[in-house]
């Protein structure tokens, strides 16, 4: 269940999105993670939540990492394959991705 929630909260190209701060200081943004989150079709993936997650992605992931993470919405198996990979580059990405998902869970928990 947590994996599904984390995948819902996923990840590029911060410069092409808009940003706004909500009343609680949460940064809302648009970009590839937000777009993938909204298009993912999950019940709890509201626009404010997806834009909050994008705001966290903008602060914690590179544009390339965001694009890679956004792909997890359409293909959750890709996330599993990445997590289980023995490739050093995939392992390094997964560590960065976990920092992002942990931060998104904490920061965006207040967004309903």
C-alpha cells in the first residue's frame, strides 16, 4: 500500500512549470511529475496533491530524474525493476528517488 502511495506521489523540468505557494507555504508547481500524477488515474491524485509533489520534485530531483520518475505512473513495474536493479546508476537514482518520495510524503500530507 505504501508503495502505491509513494508511486502516486512521483516526479522534471521545473523550469517549464509554474509555481505558487499555498497558505501553508507548500510550493505548488506544474511539470512532468504533476502531469503524470494527474494522468495516472488514481482516486486520491488531486491537482493540488500532484502539484505539491511536483514542487518537492523540483527541489529534490534533477530534470532527468523527474522524467524518469514520472514514467513510474504509467508503468509501476518499471519502479519495481529500478528498485531491484543491480546497475549502479539505477541504484544511485533509487536513493535519490527515495529522498524525494520521503520528502513528498511528509510535505504533501497536509494537501487534501
